[in-house]
C-alpha cells in the first residue's frame, strides 16, 4: 500500500480540533501551516470541529476556536463541519464495509479483551487482537452488543511518503483489525477522520507528529472505501526550553490568553511559523511574505523550542510598526478610555510604543503619563534637596510667564525653553531633567521630559510641579 499518486490536484487543507479544551498555540501553529499552504497554492483551507466526545465537549471551547481564528485573521473556506452532525453518514460507510466483507462484528467483551492483554503482559508479549471473529460464521453470543472491526491486511507493508519525515514503512503484522464502530454504534476517531478528509476533498494533511501512528490505520480505511489518499506532513511538536513537553507555565495557554496578555496576532503568527520552519536567517515575516516563501516540504524534522523572549521581541517589533490609531483602539481593551486624536496623542504613542513590549504594557505606559503621579519614586525623592526644590519653583514660575497657554506650543519650543532655563540657572540638563521627571511623571525612566510637557500642556505640568512642591513642604 502506498500513497503516491500521479498528477496534481487542487490543494485542500484542513484544521480539525476537538473542542474538549481551548485552542492552544500548538494547534494554532498547525492551522497556520495548513492555511499558508492552501492560500499559497490557490486552494481551500477548511475547518472541522471533531466533537464526537460528548462527555468532554465544551461549547465554550468550540466558540473560542472560532474566535481565535477571527482574532488572528485565518479565514477558512466553506461552512464549518461538525462531526457530531454526521453520525448517520458515518453509519452508511460502516454498513458498506460490512456488506463488502471488509469489516465484521466482533463479540469479545471488555473483560475478555482485558484478560487477553494481561495474559500477553505476563508472557512478556505485545498484545494485539487475535482476529478471532474475522471469519466467524457461527452463532454470536447472546445479549452482547458487538463492535465493528475493519479487516486490516495480514501481510505485506503499509507505506506512505511523509513530506517531513520521508518514507514511512509499517509491517502489516504490527497492526490488528482495529475497531471502527463501538458497541453503541458510534464511530471511532480514525474512521471518521478518514471519511471526513476524503469527503471534504482534503489533498494535504498537515498535523502534529503525535498523529503519525494513526496514519497507517487511516490508510487502511482509505483503501477499503476506495478513497483518494492525501499527502501527509507530520510536524514535530513544540517543546519548552528544557526540551520537555510544553506546559501552560511555559506558554501552552489558550490562544485568546495571548490576546489578553497584550500580544498582537501578527506577532504570534510570526513567532509560531518560526517554530518548525525557517527561511534563511530571516526572523520577521508578514503573512504576505509567508504566502510567497512558505512550503510544508521545508518544515523542520526536529522539535522546536518555545522561546518567550523571542515572542516578546517580535511583539515589540510589531507594536513599533503599528499605526497609532490602531494602538489607541487596542488599549481601550485594557480599561483605558480611547484617546482623542491630536498632535499630542501622536507624540505620546510614538514615545510609549518604543517602550512597550505588549499592548498591556502600552496601556500602562499611557496611564502613567496622562494620570498625575499618585506616588513618587522614593530614591528620587530622597535626592530632592533644597536646591532642587528651588530649581523646580523657578521652572514653575518661568513656565507660567514664558510659554503660551496649554498646548499652543510646539515641541521644539519646549526643548529651547528647557535648554535656556538650564543655561541661565547655571546647571546642566542632566540635573534639571530628573527633577522635572519626578514632578511630572513621579518616577525615573519613561518618555522624554520635553515630550511630556508637550503632551500634557503647560497648565497640567505646572499643576504637577506645584503638587510635588506642596508634598515636599508637608514632609518638612
């Protein structure tokens, strides 16, 4: 058995998550690879929800999958397929295999199966079903609901070419007649996946290599039903920096958790595509660039390591590149009233986005500028001696009498004012700026002092300086 076929068909890929939990970044990476290849080849990218596990399904998780796709901008084609709505269809194909003698009823009880497993373990053997009902023609046991097993090949090899791992060869004797329908009539995972991929016209299956062991079983189903066989690409998993399975602590959170932490969708996608794929030494990729250069044949053969510092670096890069209007809208999701458009707002965002690695941090930096200090940096406050108080008082007086009202002044004029003040007072700007920063922003670091005066306006800055001066008097 081999999955090589002649000619090229229309590329159709799919992403098929189970809604038993929220979509994690490993799943999003798989979806991204499928999306990029389909779009690059002018094909279709489909979404299928594998919701056959009624005990563990979550409607919230299913909705979160759709929301995650909307947030990152991965648009899928056609309607979403829900496996829970296709049980009658699956039953039709199970019936077909039974009628064609390619599948059969097995009446072994769970207790009999367990006893056989335990016996094999005791003998030091690997257990597999012994096919005892494969050609059964007698009277079946009473009061026992059978499962349906497919007739797997008894000899030879099952081979397929994996686009990542190369030729895979499994001896038929390693497989047994596995179950395709449970005793309650519900179909099993491998059966519904094969049927759905075939009926949806999926040409290329890109998925995690934890599914590699499922592929031979699905190939058996493809052949039994006469379906065309897709190309397979099994992608190595994402590991934590210590080389172990990624946990929530390492970053295996729900995709929407990244939104809540202040990551941009383009940064997350750029980060994920580099976990398992590369293009020279380039690190930054727009979706447009990826559609030009991505191909699943270039996927890495070894696991990737999750690097949170790289994600922050990329997020900072995309924040700096982002349009200020977009950023103004995004910070409103973190409890900040969307700012009004003005030249001062533009300067503020140019200043704070240089200092922000996440949108959450951007919102905090915005908050730290527009709201008057609620407290002062203790180290700076200790250094505020009588001379510093006098300097601030003189700056305050000069601001009142020199600069025009509020925002009716440009940034260059403020810079000239500060330089002239320092020169006339016989001090360096390096002595003046920390004092003004303490009064206006309450801390060291942050945006430039001249920019802060320009953004806030003369009146607000005078008010903040006077507040600090009153505070120092109260401490005496």
